[in-house]
């Protein structure tokens, strides 16, 4: 018996959030009285497994088969499901990234195991794993006890502290891939990362713009026309992005801003977008509909900037600024540049 931690990789390196999964696995393993096994697939897996040992993994299972060089669900799920069947771990843990969530769900289905997504806390009750997750758009928290032999847990990003790096080592075992070529409907040849872009779900600071981005003084009144869209896009580029650059932040948006064409869908934060859990979340021109709150209410500090003093976002925010974002944010950016020497 063991607790598996899936170490997600990209371009031959572990993603930073993988160490959050390993940290949670170490904590759970301590409560269960067992050890931690890092599971690493793809390019440079042996070196990453060695690194996992330094982060506290007792064992590591690796596979560097060429079919696993790029994440693709079918070969990854087939191998993970086989490893679960062969080793019977009490839990399999990954961060709920796009890949992690998909892999946990597929292997849970393959092995007829329980799967809990967006996990915020983990504990043990009578030898069974109990996970806490948000429910009703984050308004309440629900505790779920797993009754299957193995439970798959997809953690909300930044909800758990990353494991600390030390001088430990892991016993590494190499395994073969599970052939699935005949079952592939799509073959992924390459994945390219966008340069100089901070991942929303990994970011410690997120600055999001909403429908209020259309209130650029140069924008025409009335509905969302081409000129309004252009001015709002200009606002994201010239008001939101400079502040993000100063703070090393990721740029997000509400669904209203995305639907209006102000910014791409990949920036959407909310119930139908990405869920973020940063140390600081700045909501600029966002009213704070419950659907948006579902994606950011777990932020440690929320700052709201909105001209409407009655906007719902102020009920959630720790700090509120009743001001036009086009007046306030450039001033804030300039002051931060001076204070931070940038």
C-alpha cells in the first residue's frame, strides 16, 4: 500500500504545482502510516524522479517511452490504471490542472474507483480518506468519504503547500508503457508553451478585468460595438497588463469581458472558466456575480476596484476602491513602480 503522487511534466521538467501534489501525498501518507510513490511519465522521467526523492518521495515509478513524451490521455491513463491495479495504492493524488483532472477521472473510471475533484483539504477517518471540496459555487464546503480501495484526488491549485526540497532519495522503478496505438483517435505531435505568460492557476497574484473595462472614457456610449471592444482590449493591454508586469501577476477576466470579446476565453475566471486561488486577487470593473465568485472566492486577499459602490464584489473583498479603474490603476501602477524600483 502507498500513496501515489502524479508528477505532471512539461518539456522534460516537473510543473511547479506537482510539488503541491507531493506535499499533500506526504501528509496523507503520514496519517495512513504508509509511504509516498511519485509517478513520472515522459521525457527526463528518471531525473524528475530523482528530484521527487529530494522533495520527499520514498519510491518512484517512471516510464520514458516515446509515446509518453507529450501528455495524451489514452496512453497516460492506460499506464496509470495498470499501475494502480498492480500496486493497489490507497490514494492517487494530482493537482487539478487540465491534464491532472482528465487523467484522474479516466483512471478512476478504468479502475472503478472513487474520484474527488477540486479538493481543498484531506483527512483520514477510521482508515478511510475524507476530502473537503467546495459546493454550491463555493458557498459551502462538502466533506466526502471515499469507500473504494483506491481514491483519486484532484487538488485545487495552491490549496496545499508544496513539499519542501531536501536531501532525500527515492527508490526508482522503471516500467514499460501500455500499448494503445490502435485506440488513438488523435495524435498530438507537439505542444508549445506561450512565452512570458504566467499561468492563471499557478499565479500568486491575479489581476482581472470585467465588463467595466468598456468604461474607457474614449469608448462610445451604448451597447458593445466594435469601438467599445477595441477600447476595452486597449484597456487590458495598457492598464491591466502594466500592473500585472509590475506585480509579476497573471491576467484574468470575467465571463462578461470574455463574451464581449474584450479578451480571449483562456483568461476567464469563474464557474465556467478557471478556478484560481492566489495570494492576491485584484478585480477591476467586475461586479462580482456568483458565477465569477465561484472561480476566485478562495483567494487569500481580494481587492475590488469598481465605480459602483453597491457592486456585489465589495461584499467579498477585503479591500474596496470605489473609483474608475482607468483613473486608479495607472496611478497604482506608477506608485508601485517607484516603491519596487521597477
